[in-house]
């Protein structure tokens, strides 16, 4: 069988040239690259934070309003923030008068831990 040349471009900008001996090895390498990409995407979502503001923060690449993420209104969310997590509340940090909630805390509250 002919060797299959493949080039991979890493996130850092480096390019790897790899020669595989058959198409099945090329498929395995492509599957590994896809799994790495999916893991990075999951990690990126995991570090998101949300707030109670009325407008999304520009330049974030996602809507960081907690009302949009949780799918409920400000009154319901304020009630969840007032409760301790042990009593069914939403885990959060308070910075001055602002509440900051992580994606992990939202998933924890929904029961979908990372």
C-alpha cells in the first residue's frame, strides 16, 4: 500500500508532517485530533462566567447573561442566589454588588456536572 502523507496544524501554529502507512492509520489519527478538539471546546465552555446584567458583555463570544443561560427570570435567579447551595441555591461569588456565577455552578445546579 502507498504511504499516506498528512499534515496537522496545531493550535500554537506549528505544522506537523506525518506519513502513515495505510488509510486506517490516517482515520485513527483524525479521530484522535477530533477528540482533542472536542476536549478543548468542552474546557473552553467550562471556564465561562455569567452575570445578572441586562446586556451581554461585548467580545465574550457567548451571551454571558445568567437569565439567558438558565432560561428563567431575574426574580427566580435572585431567589436562588439568596439560598445557600446546601438548600438548593446557586453557588456564586459576589463582587461588590454584582453576582458572578460560573458554568460549573450552573451545571452543578442543573445536575450536569462537568
